[in-house]
C-alpha cells in the first residue's frame, strides 16, 4: 500500500515537505497567548527557547546528522501520506530529513514572529516555502481506492462481519463516482456536493447489476429508485471514510463534512413501523401454518398438519415477548429457564463463539441484556414441550431455533425476516409498516394499555432508561417483571382463536 520513498520524484518530495510545513505552520501561526503575570519576561524566555531550537536544527541541517525529533516527524508524516521511508537510499533519506529540519526551523521563525506581531502575515525565509504553493501536478498521497482499503483494513478487527461486508460495496460506489485512481487529498467539497442527489437516483437493484460506471446504475424512473433512507446509509459510509482520513492526516481537509440527504417528512401520525391490530393478529394466526397445513414444505396450503417447529414458534414468541427477531433466533437452549420460579428467557452475549460462528450472539445495546418473563399463555400453547423436544434433538447444536440459519451477511434475522414477510403477504397483510418488529410495538401497546410502570416495561423490552432515578438501585426484580407479564392482557388469546376456527390438536 505504501509508496517507496525512492519512487518519488524530486518534485513529489518537495510537495511532501511543503505539506508538512503547511500543517505545522497552521498550528503555530496564531497570536501568542500570555500565561504569566510578566508578559515581557515570558516572551523573552519563549524567544530564547525557540532560537536555541533553531540553532540546533540549523547545525543538523548543515552537518547532515539529524536528531530523533526530525526523523520521527519525517517518518510519521510520510506514513500518513502513504509513503514509506524504510529501505530508502541514503541520499533520498538525507533529502527528506533535511527538508523536515527546514520545516521545523521555519515553524520556529513563525512562532518568534508571532511573539512580537499578532497581525502582520508571516513571510517564510526559506525559499522552499516562499516560492508559492505546492505543484499540484506532482501530488503525493493515497489514491481513493488505497484510502478505502486502508479504512477497511483499520476497522476490520472491530467491525462485525456484516458491517464489513455492507461497507465494501457502498464505498465502491464512491470510488465509481469519483474514480478510484483519484488522489484522496485532491478531492474537494465541490467534487462531492452533488453526490447525495446522485445516490437518490440509483436503481433499487443497482448492487446486483453489472455496470461499467456509477451513472449506469441510475434510473430516470422515480418509482424504481432506492429509498432516501437507503441513500442516507450509503452516504454515511462516505462521510465516515473522510472523517477518519482527516483524523489520521491522510487528507488536509474533510470534503464530506456535514454532507447530508434530506429525508422526506412522514405525514403527521405516520410511523415507519406500527403494531398489529387485534384483527390483523387474528388474520395472521389463522393462517394454515398455525391452524393446519398440508406439510412442512406446504405450510400455506390448508390441511390437517400443524408443524410445531421453529417457524411455528418464532412468531408466537415474538408476539408474547416483544423481543427482537435477532434476539430470538440467537437464543441458546441454556438461555431458557423454563422450570424457574419465574420462567423466562435470557438475552445475552454469553459464550465463547466469535462473529461468523453459527451460535454467536450479539445484542444491540447494553439495555438489551435482560431477562424476559414468559407469559403463561406460552405454556398453555405448548412451549415447554417444544423446548424439551429441541433439547433432546439438539446434539451439538446450542440454539433453540437451530433450524433457522444465519444469513450470508452473518446477521441472524436476515433469512427468516424475508420468510415472515412472505407469510404476511400470503394472508393479505400487505402494509409495508407491518414486519416482525411490529410484534415489539404490539407488546409495548399492551403494556401501556395495562398501565404497566415504565421502569418495568423498559426492563422487559430492553430500552435504555435515561432518567436520573434509573441510575440508582439494581432495577426491577424478576418477580415484579414476571407478575407484570402474567397480568398482561394480550390483544388476542391464541388458544381461543384456534378453537374458534376449529383447528389444532
């Protein structure tokens, strides 16, 4: 990834040194701030230190032997610009070291100038820095492709596999738009100003189509374009890249700072997701999958078979716990406390598994680590028997819903979320605001309608309580949480529903 120092032309070396001077000068070229009760003595003392430092640097420059300060500055700055000094020829290394000694000398001169004059512009004495701006035809630094690779490499160890895999194609769009061979430090605000609008013109299936360039991924048909929220997610990868590059010193300015996409406003009262109504729950749980189908593989066709497996229990557990789909799919058998005094499931990250392992667990937030009491209806419906059967058949498998595999993106909810969406469509619940997460909203409404304390609701649902009172004590007990769940009046009672439609056992 790093260019060898000997591969740079003399003009590129000069530009590297000029860039270093511009950066350091920006730190010192400001009015001096007095910090003691004797301004005159303080300024004289600071002048003395700066002149001593300059004399030492000039001696190094003339003698060709440089201090660790100079060498370290040269190595650190060159590395940030994508240049390696390792293995360079003695002549080229001396040129670099001499240049950085001159940078520090001129920076000291600027500091001394500001001790006496806080207004007049500083004019460099050194001809290298007084000849005007760097030669832009001979730029130095990482290309955009190289910068993206460095960014991904720096974060790969800390990102989840899914995060890494989703970042790669989104950043590739940026490289397509600007050109991957473009020098990152030459990208300006003007280059990016129209990027948000261009993202909004992308086709919905742009990522699956072979395209020679960015613009061929776009469409003039507004109905076929990606949603504004999707474009915002892509843009966030771009702003994150440039913020990191600026922080690390790979670029002198951040051209993507405050670059945003304006999201269309929802109508008043409209939400992105909403709870199921009681009638919609009756429609959903009257589907053949729950009341009687032809077979495991023909769940949408009416029959006499009720397959009480993972796909049967996931929606039921979603309704009665309000847990996130990913939390349920990740559940280990050891996370289910069926025979406790207060039966519950534990949402946690316990276990030695690593990201990518089939039994790995990840919880969205600290508040998400919790116990969820099991509603008595679940035992009436046969959840105990399902758990015992899964335990007997588990073998080496740890998860309760081991038949539900994780997605190719490493996320547990990806495959089943799509399957559940197809189930909703089959029963005529086509509202895009209805998804598996709607069970969570439904549970929240059930708690509200039952007058359950917010402290108890937050503890069961896994929301962070930001109030001052929440910072005291150990929180709501299992008993209180279980009693609140046991007394909760659900919008429907599944046993009664299934008896009404004449199905099940």
